[in-house]
């Protein structure tokens, strides 16, 4: 019988990977990998050219009516609740890493992609606008983004909200108009869309607030 010449540490590593693949579904596997390499996925470092591009950790895939959240303390993916009306998220919904928004949480982002993104996956994105929102009296703006061109060049010519098909913008607005009227929707006020430069200004403020909060 042939004798394995792989060092024991390599064989052990492959065993761990194979066990993980057998026992974990894809989304859980992504989160487990994140937990192994970062204490908190929301602290994942930003890009070198932020706010021109920036990292978003996704929580809710486009097309889902399940509201997932990532626990900031342990990185666990949690089913927070199901949307109580027959509406689905019109884009991937997640949090911009290493940022602090007006509500003192990571800044929110809606990322428009050709395929839904697994919860827990980080994508490099580019802002094309912002949906202005007040939630329970606090600023809760949603950055509207597309993948960075080196991630998906399909969106290279989409620079502003106006470059999107009109129906895409309507879907984003309509979702939150319905969402705010749900029993668990909260006190939400919508204030229209800002452009890409408005979004980058908000991003810069959020990155600065995070850096100040963490003494960077």
C-alpha cells in the first residue's frame, strides 16, 4: 500500500476542510471562514481608494423575504424575522464595513448585482446614489451601489442612479414605502434619492466616524 508523503499538518488541514464542507451549508461555511480570520466582520478593512470603492458585508440576498442579521459580537448569522407582507428585497442588503452611520450602526447598503450574494460574503462595491431615510428619528441612509468594475464590469457605465433603468429605482423606493407600513416596519420617513457625490460624502463621514470611534 502506498505511504502518504503529506506532512501531518497538511493532512489534518485537509481533514478539517473536508469536514467543514460536509457539515456546513454554503452560507454557514462562509461565516465560519470569516470568523476564523476576523474577530468582527463589521471591522473588515476598507479598500485603499475608499470612498470611491468600498467593502460591504452582505446580510440579506436580493429576492429574499427573510431578514437575516449578522451578530456583531460573534459573527453568527441569525434569522431576525420574516417580512410579513409578500414583498422581497429588491437588491442585496448589507452593512458597509469599518463605518459608523448616523444611527451609530454600520452604514447600510443596497448592492444591485446580476446574482444574489450569500449572507456573510464581502463584496467590493461602488456608490451610485443614496436613498435618504429617517428611522425612528435618526438618519438611516441607504447607500445604493453596484459591484466595482473589477468584480463585475457589467455595471461599469452605471455611474449615477439616473443610469439605472427607471424601474430599478422605482423598485427600491417602492420596497421601503411598503416596508415602513408593515407592523414591524418602524417609524420610517423617505426623503428621495441623492446622487453618487452625496453618497461618497456620507461614506467619508461614516469612515471618519468609525476611525475616531476606534482611535485610528
